């Protein structure tokens, strides 16, 4: 399968997500209904951060690749809520985007 190389840094990471929030300890487990794991498995709640990308699968691919390149694991879930600000893919990870730390 052909592959491509894309060069990214932290300043590019922020351009790929639309909403960020803490995940672990933020009460998301209580709202588990709208979240579904992408692929096999179940939604995990040990991750520290959540980055929403809407319906933008290419952004998910880039976020996952960037995180892997800097040694961070992640899980992709789907938020099925009716709220358009949160609906779509969510990348869960322990990586904190420096711009999100505010």
C-alpha cells in the first residue's frame, strides 16, 4: 500500500480539532450513552484529554499519526449527540495540546 509523509508540529495539531476538554475525571463516564468506540472495543475513560473533530476523518488520521510519532497512544470514539458542536469523531489521549492548556 502506498504511503505519504506529512510533516506536522504542535502548531498544526491545534488546527485539526474543533473542541477540547479534559476527559478523565470530568464526568464523561456518566454520559457514556452518546459515545461509541470506533472499531473493536469499548470506550475507555482513563484518557486525560478529548479532542473533537466533527465528521472530519482526515483530521482523525492526522491526529492519530502525530500522537503516535511523539509516543502517545489514543482511542477514537464517536459522539452521537444531537449537539452539532460535539457530534462526530473524538480522539482520546493523554497528550495535552499546549494551546489548549490555556
